């Protein structure tokens, strides 16, 4: 079987070539990480052993970083989610590194992305209520005294949530991970 790569992925193991079948596997797994190997093999038209070997190769190359359950926050109680845009007073590398280390230590900050444009970072914060959120932000500001400003936006509802996006799995276009 001739493999036509449509995407290269650089991992610690080297460069991994991803073909249309790999992309189809990834597309299915991102929607259903609990699919059985036999069903996955059937869906991508491979033997079970060939499918198993492909998935294992994708895991070993860190193309597949892991599997997880998505837990309903409503099932766990009442929480608020706040998106906070943060700017730092200094753009020196060590200030950004220190900010990122502090963010990693605060479990209520469930996501942090470095951004271009008007803000340096966008934080996704889950808190019990606004008082709890303000306590978290005060703690962050005390631990990193070079925060210039932050702007808070309370999430009213999540319209769409998809942690990954794969384009081109079915049509040999360039794929995005």
C-alpha cells in the first residue's frame, strides 16, 4: 500500500508522516476516544491489527497526546467561568516565564494561552462565584506584581466546545492539528 502523506508532524521521535487514513483515525478518535479498535478499523477500512498499529504509532509519536473524559461542570455544582485578558507591564522573557509558572500552580486557571495583539494572555478561570474569582485574581496579582491590567468576561453559556480541529481528514487537503 502506498502512503501519500498530507501532513508532517515533528515529534521527539523525529518527523512523522500522516496520511489520509491517519487523519481519518484522528478525526474519529477526537469525537469518540472510547471507540473500540474493531469499530475504528471498520470505519477506516483497515484490518484490526493494522488499525491498532497505526493508533499505537500515533500515540508513541505524541500525535495523540492522551484520552480524557469531559465532565459536566453542572453535575459538580454551581460554578462560573471567566475569560480574563491579561497584559504584563514588562515584555521581558523572564517576566513571561514567571507569569506562566505561577499560572501553572493555580488549579482554577484551567487554560492559559499566550496571544498576539492587545493582550499577552487569555486565561480561562473556573470559580465558585465572583468573590472567589476576585480572590483568585488578587492572588495572581500579588504573586506576579508586573501584571499591568486584566479584563474579565463572564461566560454566559458555551455555544460550541471542541478541543481539537482536524480539517482534511476526508479529502486529502492540508490538515490542521
